[in-house]
């Protein structure tokens, strides 16, 4: 067995590292809630590529159906959702978790999601949406939000060991999205320690005014972390007591069921 046949992570200088693939993925990840449509120049700036290189990747993604082009602007195409579906299907998650999310929505009348940690963002990989809309942006599979200001993100950050968490926080930008947002490392560390101790997280209007969410970690039958489950709601409609006394036990119950059903 050669070194690269092991589970060891390779770096950009390794001969097996495919730079073109990495760059193509970087272009796709440049699109987010704040940058849903971009010009070639904007994509080049966001990725640090020159215009010619960014153009080649955008046109290739366009040819493959992952990017749409409208005059001077580019945006992700619905085909990118297949990546999320592939993730769920390949891991045996899709049917089981989707059913539990829909059960949560039926029981509470609120949206429920499963998210995973990717860099400084939490990515939605499964979702059951309530009829009412909570944010200006549409949350769906593939949506990425700042991990530091979401309940799912904080649950997942709290699961990191001290060294990994310290490294992650060193790259995260502390932003005052609302007047309630935590904006210092000390405040964030204190909150993450509380999340570690409690085993759940509530984020109250730190990302968007009126948005209140609750999350717990989700594990498979082997005890491996597969993501975080959440319920998101409107602060004017659901108070903190309802979150902790009614929604939290339900979310914990669903997480326990997933841990018995997903291998």
C-alpha cells in the first residue's frame, strides 16, 4: 500500500492533488446567500483567481449544468442540489432523516433541518420547510450560513476539540449581523462551552432579527457525528420556554431515533 492509499489527508503540493477540481469547487462555493448572482469579475475577486482562469471554470460548470448564465451574471443551477442528494443517499441518510424532519414540522408547525460544518459555514443537507418564511433568503438544501451565528453551526463547532476549535475561530470573522450578535472571541468561547455542557444550542436573533433557532447534534449508530438537527422559528411567535420545554425534548427524541436507525 502506498502512502496515498491511506486515509492521510493530502495537501496542495501532493502529486495526487487535482488543482483544477479544487478550483472548480472553490468557484461553486463562492456563491452564497450574500452573493447569489455574480459577474465574472466578482467571481474572480471572491476566489482570488485571474479573470481568464475564473472564466474557464465558470464556462465548464455552465456546460455541465451546475451554473446558469444570464447576460453578464452567473448563478448556481438547480443541478447543484444533486450533490446534496448524493451525500444523503450515499450515506443512507436521506429517507430516514427527511421523514424525521417532516415529523418535526408537522408536530411544531416550524421548519426543521440537518446541517453539516464546512469551513466557517454550516451547509443545509436536508430540510423540511414550514409554510411561513423566516428570512429574506430562501433556505434550502445547499444553503450555507455563517456557522458562528446559527444554532446548528455552534453545536457543530462545540463538538470540535480545543485545538481544532481554536484554529477554526482564528479564521472566522466576528460580525454584528444584529444587535444581539456575539462579536468577541471571549463571548463566543463562553457560549460554546455552555453548548458543550448542555448538549444543545439556542441562537436568539443573532443572524437575523426575529429568527430564533434550536439545535442538537445528530449521531449514527456508531456514535459518529453526522450533523446537527434544528428547529427554526420566529421570536414573536415562539417564546424561549416553548423552545426548551416542548421543542427541545422533541428534537432530542428525533436525534436519538436517528442514532438507532442510521448506520
